[in-house]
C-alpha cells in the first residue's frame, strides 16, 4: 500500500477530513491526545486572528494519506513554537520513520528543540520517541475524567452572584477582559471569542459565566460534546478573575456546566490542567474525578 504525505492548507474540506480521522482514531486508541475537539479549539479560538490561508497552517500541520485517500497519520503544532503532537492509526505504525524524517528534515530545521506530549501510559509512542533520540523532560499536564452519575453537582454562590449563559448578556468586552486577567493574556481579543462561538461544536448553553452584583464577569467555563461519543464531553477553558479567586466561583460554574451536560445525556466529562504544582489542581481534585492521567513531555535537541 502506498502512503504519501502533504501539507495542510486549512480548507474546510481538509479540516473536516482531519476531524473525521481523529474521531475514527478515538474509537481505536485510548492514548490519543489531539482529539477533534482540540482541533476545533485550535482552529476557531487559538488561531482565530489568523487569515485562513496563513502560512502558519501549512508550516505546522502535516498529514499522511493511504492510497485509499484516507488520513492515516497527523503531525500538528498547537502554537507553532517547539510543540508538536503525533497521531497515527494503530495499523499504520510503519509510517513513524517517515514522520520523524519530516520532523527532523523540515519542521525542525529552524528550531533548536522539539517537544512532544504523550500520555504516560502510551508505551508504543514512548518507544518510538526513544528510538529517535527523545528523552523524558517532565510531567506536563493532567487529564481528569468525571463520572456525572457519581459526583456532587450542588453549589452555592455568594449573595447577589449568579450563573448564566454568556448568550444571555453578550458582554464581549467584559468577557475579553476576564480572559485577559484570568490567564494573564493581553493578546486575547474579541476575535478569539467570536471565533470560538462560530465553531461547529459550539453550544450556547455550555458557555457559562459568573456575574457579580455589579455586573462584572468574574469566572467562566465552556463545555463541549465529543463528536465521536455522544455520552462524553469536556470542559475547556475555565478561568477566574484574580480578584475573585478562592471563593468557589470556578467550582460553581463547572458544576453548573456538569448539570447541563448531564441533562443532555453526557455521562463522562474530561478536564485538562497543567501539572503540579499548578494551583488549579486543587480545584480539579476537589471535584472528585474518577481517574487522573498524566501527560508527559519528551524533547530532543535538533
């Protein structure tokens, strides 16, 4: 069988093709890390300010096709820095040497390091990385799963505070200011927010905010359905204004999102966080996850 590779042009057809590949992979590989939801968030939020034909997309996404015209492997950088993700259909492991050839000969030519994130439990991918000179760098991230039939969904807000869908208030400037403060990210713009809300996976009822008695937006989260499994979902992102932390607002808005997702038939929800000692881990552990998986970062000097 002939396998060929090509750059990604960011057309609607190519985007849907990658999402279909990721949805299929999700039914075969429990260790996949770049899901179609992450692809959606990457295109419609992280890079919403870029022109759809920006060279960034061709430079930082590469796909491998079989002669049946289906994608069998993907390399993608989330931010275009040193970060890279690899996803391959289990029956096409033989393409890994060609993937690493592209990484070394093309993508990494003007970089000093390559960093690849994988689940700690992904022994096959770890073996490939080690074979090509990558070494363990650090525990980078946690992924927790919550069983909505088991966890506590009750919450109580301080007097005068309330939770509602963002669509009920549409305070774009307030939401942008909240995100900028919560993540110390002055580059976040209304385009990023509108891009997120225009994505094909977006649902108004899961885009939730906590509002103060003085109409300030103080915390938020956004929930999503998984495309490949109607019983599963995830929440990304979650943020709280620095002046309102440690008062239970993030926990409350997440539990409200859990409640709405459960009412729509979702049973399991994932939330990712940076690894310890990031303080967000206290919040996510307090919500009683069913399990917690470590994501490890491997790197190589090039």
